[in-house]
C-alpha cells in the first residue's frame, strides 16, 4: 500500500473532523520537509541539523494542535503505518 497523496491526506483528515488550521499547518510542514531536506543533504552541515530542527518544529506544532486534532492525527498515523 502506498502512502496517500497530499490531497488524499487532506481530504481524509478533513473528513475525520480536523480543523483547517491543523491541516494547513501539517501541509506546511510536509512542504518544508520536501524542499528543505534535499537542500540540507547538499549543504556542508548535511541533513542532521535540518532533521533535528524539523523534528522539533513538527513536535511543537503537533503539541499546539487542539486535542481532538491530535487524536485524529494519531489515528491517521496508525492507519497508514507512519507512527
């Protein structure tokens, strides 16, 4: 089973009742990783610093999401084997 596309993910989270603010924030994090990681791999520091900073930002965002959105997202991660 392949990972869902960005549009499929957004639709699934929206259908589950996640707020638009959380969906938009998760989408922004995905786009940050998609653009930042390849650039970090080519940098002198390598990807480690980027991954460390990205992970901290992602964890902080997830912690800031409403409790219901956190539960929806955790269920989504489990469903797709992404936890």
